[in-house]
């Protein structure tokens, strides 16, 4: 099983944006002291120079190779934390490159337009992202994301040749049955668009799994264990906060239970790796 030194790279889902207590690093990175990297490191008995977390909210693949300007920053290029001493790496990136939050917001806006004009159809957001020839415009974006993730993972393996690399996927934001979200989201996002969003997220996770395999990294599935803990599961059960989150938490992001669930998925995968 891989040990330290352990380096955690990633975006807000890794950093644990707004999950208290706050951790180290620039304020704008929103790094939590109980995000999944910190929980993984604690469980593996790694501390001090054996654990480095450089994840940062709003990070894209570009911020792994270049400095990210944030409040209290900049956050240095995340890949600079790697060396030939590194033995364990987790990478959680790609969601911001895929503009996933913007897509969710667009679906909410299209849903509101449908409330005043039914001509927008049963899946107005899907229609918004569908070209006149029927092409899914987000598919092209995901192709670009795949190329960016591939480039980053090649650099990770080059900078830390002795490390075992784990690519961490995104947890389920939405339930299998879109109707379960009516009480949480109301009519602002249609059933058809909820299915469209869920499919888009799963495509992103599939892309991450494929790119991990291409460089000999291991993919960590957080989607499967988080099913039933999506943003519409209710406050006591959810791992991801809805658009109107509990006080002090970030919308559409994992809460403390979500970070623990992701940590469990990472630990289970790490321990199964020889």
C-alpha cells in the first residue's frame, strides 16, 4: 500500500470549500482542515513533511502548472509540490474546466424561463446546449477537458515517478430519479434537464477514469458510494449541498459528510492497491 510523502492536488471538491475548520494555505483557496486529503493523511498516519495539500477552490488544470491568484494568495503552481520523493498523489480536477457549475446555473435559468413560457419545452437546458444539427455542444467541451487532464497527469507522473497516482472522481450531485429533487429544487430545473445534468457529470467521471488508465494511474469512484447522498437527499443524508445550502456551506459542493465519504472511497482504493 502506498505511503508518504503524500501530495493532494485539486479544486474546491478536494479543498473542501467552506467546510470548517479552515486549514492552511491562502484564504481564497478555502482549504479545510477536514477535507478528504486531510482525512486520508490522518488515517494513513502521515503528517508534517509527509503530507502536503495544495488544492484550491476554483482551480482548473491550468492552475496545476501556473500560479492561481486568490485572496491571500497566490497559490503556487500545484505541481511544484511534487518531487521524486513523493510516493502518493491524489488529483481531483476537471469540473471547473468543464464549466460544470455554469452549466447547472444555465439549467436553472432556462427552467425559470420555461415557467413563464412553456414554449421552452420539457428540457430547455438540454436544448440550449444542443446545436441546430443535433450535436451536443458539451461533448466538444469534454473532449478539450480530456486533453487538459491527460497533459496534467503526464506531468504528475513525470515529476513524481515513484508515486502511486489516484485520480478522484466527483460524487453524485443528483439522484437517479429526478422526481426526488422536486422538494429541494422545485420547478426551476425540469426532470429532463436533471437527467441531462446527471448524464453530463457521469460523462466527466468516465473521462477522468479513461485518462487515469491511460497513464497507469488509479481511478477513485466517489459517484457510486455517494448515490442516495445527493443534494436532494435531505439535510441529514446528503453529502452535497443544494443551491440553497445549510448556513455557511458552499452550494453544489460536498459538506463534511461528503468529504468523509470521499475520504473513505480514496482510502478503500488506496488500500486495495499493491
